[in-house]
C-alpha cells in the first residue's frame, strides 16, 4: 500500500505573538481535516514533527493534537524529531504505518515556535542539532551553513539573497 496527501493546511509564516504551540497545532489540524474531508475518528495514527530542544516548555506536544477534536481520543500519537529533516521524517513515519498496514489514514502535523526564548537561547538550542564537541558556540550556528551555501554557488547555482542580517555575537550570545 502506498500513501498520498489527501488534505493539508498551514498557518501563516512568521512570529505568532500571544499564541502557544497548542493553538498552532489545533488550528492546522482542524483545517487539514476539513480540507481532506475526514473526521478525527477516521484517523488511525498521528505523527507530530517538531524540534523542541527547549524552544517551548511542553515536552510531549504530540498529545496536543487531541485538543483539536474529541475524535482523536485513544489514537496513537508520536513525536518525531530529526533536526532539519523533522518534517520529512514525520511524513515517512506516516507512510511507513500505511505501508505496514497499520494505518489507512495518518495525520502528520509539523510545528515550530522559536519566539518564546531569547536569540542566544535559539542559537544554543539549534546547536543541539550539530556535533557539540566541535561546534559548541552559539554564534557559530549560521557559520555552519556558509560552506553549504558556497558549495552551491561553486556548482553554478545562484545563492539565494539573504533575507535577514547575518548573526553576529552580541552581549547575549547571537542574534538569529
């Protein structure tokens, strides 16, 4: 059995002042169910992709999907975390459940909320996705991506324009 996307939704990109992780998850879950034309009771399993590491205090966010609809009660919900590949890893977990015959419909939700901590904390948390023994300074996190960007330029690919100022160390650590 193979899988396909039957419905989707996303919140607006950007900071969501005054909103918590739960409200973002509930919003997109309800919208995705509506787009797919299915109910929460139809869903066999839930995978929530998020890299937390301390961005928010909630340590088991997969259960927050249940706040979207009572029909999720007693459904299995699993948090998936794989650094920059978290979203695709969550999708693959859903595809694996379908291929194994354990699910007909899998709900995949992805969420990030980085604005509840300082810039220095963001840099330190993101460094948790690197090899700390070699790259353990928050101001270095953006520098980890420079060689990748340059390699693309060396292969004739035009580098994307910077949308943000480069991170520089400041009194608190780094700004991202």
